[in-house]
């Protein structure tokens, strides 16, 4: 009901003020937040002495009324400001749409001409068909006359049918072209608002004369999200981070040649590479109803990769890549107390059609230590990790990242800068040239019954091979189960030379693999428990 009242109130204001000229405004700047934007317009009007009513046009149709601020250049008193929406306003077709519409009119004329020619040829075929009988019932014809008439009928019929086939092809082509033009018009129409936004101002001026107005307000019909391009080179090379914004606005007006700024906000969480958690043994319900106690084995990804060294480097730095000028050369970063603002120093256009527009902000180069990581018990692939220092100076936000390693597109990852660590661990994708395999060694695995207990021995062999042309550093992890029940006993029989965390059951190897080198590690453990129970071992 309240929306209906506001609708008619705005409609009444437009109708009541229809005789008033609409003063155009120019959008000068847009400060886009992660959700919402502040728009600033300017307009110039001539005021009469005393009370004046102005209608300021070219305003967003999605405004927070409490955010409107109006400043006047002279000693003018602002009596009231009302937001209105002109639902009766017809948006004129732009030059692009007008050209497309003219093309459709030309096609329609050609279709009409083709239809006339098609109808004429069909009628001629009907005449031929109705007059192909030669002579009469009493008068015969000579063989020569019959052959002459048959040749004529064949020739004209072929000509007409060939023309009709050409007309049919031409009609299909014209209709296809017309359909594509209709689709393009629909696409162009999305760039214009169906309704116009306006402000109705009541002003009191002590004298007659010109007045410059500055109008600012917040609109919820705009936002931006961060995204990144990560470019990793070979060993020893720095990591390039291209910081981008995915900008969308549906404010009802196109932003043309505006001063554009983007403000940061709203962190999120995420992760990529697999992380091992403690594997607790417990009894299972033999009837398939799950565990007999609440805790369960978990191998989910969470947080930073464990075991990756976190080091503080007081000499950490970042710098912009030296190359030809791009948009990033015109972007300055202003750090404030609660956020950072990216100011773009060249005029910018953003269509109001709701399409996502990519804006390049900054490209940085950071010192990066590269290391491979694998946990074959939960993932068969090896991941390339980048350990970056100095990242906190970049004002990064959680966002999707496209990854390129040594010039090859690898896939997508996610940057989560919500970390208290001095080193930011980035997952730079899977590398199939590092082969990791974990297999059960059947000959060294067994099951024994000891009185009322059952003892199982599990033995696995982990193989790692470097198929790259360069030496690589690698962090390899596996695990053995840890008991959380006094009736379950576990024992690590062979750690394979790994560093063992007895509290979590995590096994860690730090490796240096030469090109073409393979390494094997054997892990063995036993589990003893009452034979009438079931345990989550496999």
C-alpha cells in the first residue's frame, strides 16, 4: 500500500509540474562501494526572486531519499526536495537503435516485394497447369505441335519454379537478418531506462539570477566485486598480481565520462588446496546408522596449508611492473582508516544495462617462493603454492583469481586475504607434471584375531615423480588414524622417514626432486579393537 501511495505521489508530481521545464543534470562522479554508489550531479538553473520550483532530470530512479544533498552557489534557501519517477516519459531512440530500425524497415520492403513476385509466379504456374491440355476432343494435333508445346511448358515451368526457389531462399535470409536486428535492438534497449528519475526542488531566492546546483545521493543499484589475474613464472621469478574490479550498475542512467572511484569492503572466506585433519578412530553402527559417537573423520579444506613456513621478512616490498601505459597507470590508491579507495584519473563510461564491466585497477609484482604440495590420501594431484610476503600492502579483498603459470592458463582459484599470517599462501593450480600416487601394499597388510580383539595392519606406498625439466621443492603430507576411544588402539609401525605429529597423526615430508627423479615412501600402521565392533578405518 505504501509503495502504491509513493507511486501515485511521484506520478502526481510529474503531472502537476508538467508545465515546468525539466533542467538537465550532468553526472560528474561516481564513488562505487562493494554495495551501492554515491553519485554527484551538477546543474544550472535561472531562478526568479522568491519561491521557485525546479525539476532536475537525468537522475537515477533508484535513490535513498535520506541521502540526498543539494548545494547552491548563491544565497538560496532549499525548502524541500522530493524524489519522483516519470513513468510517462518516453525515452527517445538513440542513434544506434534508430539505425537498426531503419535497417528493419528496408528489410520489410524487400520482403513485401519478394512476396508479390512469389504470388505472381504461383499464379502463372496455375495458368500453365490449367492450360496444358492441347487441342479439343474432336481435333487432334500433329506430333510437331505437341513437341513444341511440351518444350514450352517444360521451359516456362522450370523458369518459374527456379524463381520461386530463389524467392524462398531470399525470404529466409531476410527474415533471419530481421530476427538478428530485433535481437540487437532488444540488447540496445537494455542500455536505457524505461523510466526517468527526477528531483523536484522547492527553492527560495532573494534575487533573480543564475544558480549552480550540486546534487549528491546514494543509489543501491550499483556494486563491484574484486577479481585477479595471477601470473607465475619459473623458479625465482616474482608473482604478478593484476587487481581488477567487476563493476555492475542499473541506476537507470548511463554513466558517461564520469570521475570513477571504487571503495573496498566486505571480506569473505575460502580455500583451495586440501588440508589433512586429525583422523579419529571410533566405532561404527553395523546397521548403517552412522557413528556410535558424534565425532567423524574429516578431510575438508580449511584455512592455510599446514606446515608451510610463516616467516616475517622486514625487507618485503612490492612494486609496479614497468611496461607500457595501461589503465593501472591512471589509478591511484588512497588508504583511509576503514577502507581503501581506487581513484581512476581518466573519464570513464559505464552503461546502465546491468552487464558486468571489467575495470583494471593495479598490477603488482611481489617476491614469491614456489613450492608444490600434495596430500595423496585425499587428492591425487599436486598443487603449486605461492608464498607471498608484503601482500598486506595491496588492499586485497576475497575474490576469484585466474591463474597462469609459465604462460599457460591453469584454471581458477580464490584469494582469501583474511589471514593474520605474514605470508599469504596462494594455490596456483594443479600441475600434472608432478605425479603423486598412493597404493595399498597388500602383502604387508593383514587381519588377525587376538582373543576378543581384532587387529588390522595397513601398509601403503607413496610414489612421487618430478616430470618437469627443473628441480622442484615439495611438501608431501599423509596421515594415520588417532584413537578417540579407550577400546581402540592404534600404532604407527613405519613413518617412512616423515616428521610425525603424534597429536594429529599428520606425516610430513619436505622434498627436493631433481628433473625426472622418483621417490617412494612406505607408511604402515595397525589398529586393534573389539572384534564385535566396527571402526571407520577405510
